[in-house]
């Protein structure tokens, strides 16, 4: 497995629009990507940064997704979201609660 990790600086003045776009456009788009397994969108109110993790079955799928994200950075900046870090990493281990339903 491979993951695309992003750290984003976000302008809180655009909060409502950012969350609307996340729910209505970004998450559905990510779910449709080949090789997509799971994703997390997180926000740290103390730092004002958002963190994303999208996990893919293979490096090729993760690389295509990273390129897609990079191509949308200008559009994201229009609603106050600026990329600070965007990288692809190997997932070397993962854990789930023993009672979690199988995926």
C-alpha cells in the first residue's frame, strides 16, 4: 500500500466553502480514483493546518492521485487552501480495532 499525505494551510474565512467542497466534490472524486482504499481529512485548530491521508493499493495509483492533487492546487488556493507538504509514502504497517468490520 501507498499513501498520499498532504498538509495544508487553510484560511478560516473560507471555512464553510471549504467544507462544502470537501463533502460535495473532493471526497466523491477521491473515492472514484483507481486503487483508492481509504482516506482521512483532519484539521488542527491550534495550528490552523489541515492534514490529509489517502491510501491506495499501489504506488502507481498513489502517484496518479498525487499528480491530480498537484494539478488542482491553484483552484484550492481560490478558497484559502494552500499546500505546505504533498508526498507519497510507503505504508509499512496498519492496525484496526479487532471488532472492526472487514472492508
